[in-house]
C-alpha cells in the first residue's frame, strides 16, 4: 500500500482525486485503520495542489517553437579585383593625381594593405637602406616585414622611388605618419576611400572596383595568377586563418585565362616576406 501511495503520478488532478477516493473505499473494505485512510487523503490533497501549480497557464504563456539557426562559414565565390591592365591604368591615374596617392596605393597593392593600414604606416616602418617595409596588420592579421616592390622597366611599380618622391614634398608635422593629410594630420579611412574612388573613376574602372579593399584582393589574385601556393599567399597578406587564403585559391579556375597577361611581379612576390 505504501508503494502505491508514493509512486510517481502524471494524471490530471481531477482524475487523480477520484482514483484516490476509490482507493480509500477499498481500504475501508479491507479493514484498514482510520489513520491509514487519513494518510491517503492527505497525500491526495497535497499532490493535487502541487499538480495544479506545476501546470503551465497556457492562456498567459503560449508554447511556441523557436527555430534554431546554425550559421555556417561560407567561402566567397566571387571577389572583385583588377586585371594587370586595369591596375596599370589605375596607378598611372594615381601618379597623375599626386605623388602621395601614387605612393599610398602602390604600397597597398604591393603588400595587400587595408585602408586603415595605409593610414597607420609610419616613416619609421620604412628602411630604405635594406629596401624593406614593416606592415602592422589589423583585424587579427599577422604583421610582417617585406621587401619594397620594384619591377624593372616600369616606374609605376617602383615603390622605393614613389615613397621617396612623396616624402620629399611631404609637409612636416608632429607625427611621423607617412601619408598625412593637407592639414598635416593623420589621414582617415574616409579620405582614403574618396581618393581611391575618384582616381578609379578617372581610370575608367567600374563600380565594383571603386573601393580601396580591391587592392588587397588584386595583390592576392596576382599571386594566384603566378602559381603561388596557399602558404605564400597567407604569408604575403598576413592572414591568420587559412579560410581567408582559400577564398582566393578557389578563384584559380577563373584566373588562369589571364596568366599570359599577368604583370611580371613573380620575382618580387615569390621572395616577398622575410
């Protein structure tokens, strides 16, 4: 009897009470004492009250199924970048625009630098004697020291000469940022974007190529064109995650058709990072 009274119960409260009352009648017929019958009623009443308190108020708290969304990393299948011919047109337009613009955007494409990394470049990061430059990456990317770009026979791609030409006319200021503004203060990303867009339009580039981050994509795709492996691309661009590098490697099938027209940057790029 004790086991029956203390077993787990899951029936609705009203039905449970009726069952317990029927059990009490049976207990009387079997000659059980009043103490045991009272105990049966006590357990029934206590459980009924608890049972009601455990029941959710469906009128006030409607049960709704909440969809669970699992986000998956997706590798980009389309990247905007310049062809070799478009890059030459852009740098030519940048050089005509000004020494600062030519030097900053040549630096960006040579080392896959972001707009803010252009702004943060300091004079102390450049070693003209060793022809090296230090890039302090952002967004968790890996910093690196790389050689200055130089393509023989093409002055558009002579990074050392471009930087020296700009520093020769650069107004001195309290800071030592390489690319300062007309007010002799550090440039910001918005200014970089506006300058790039204006020069890109002068060069006849489409809307998808009018953002400075295109230069980082272009640097990566030039490496892919020349058959560089994923480890070299990751090192040259400072990627912390291989997922970022693979996004460019997956473009290989599209890019090989342009390989014959690729700029001769391979000697520089294959010995790009130290």
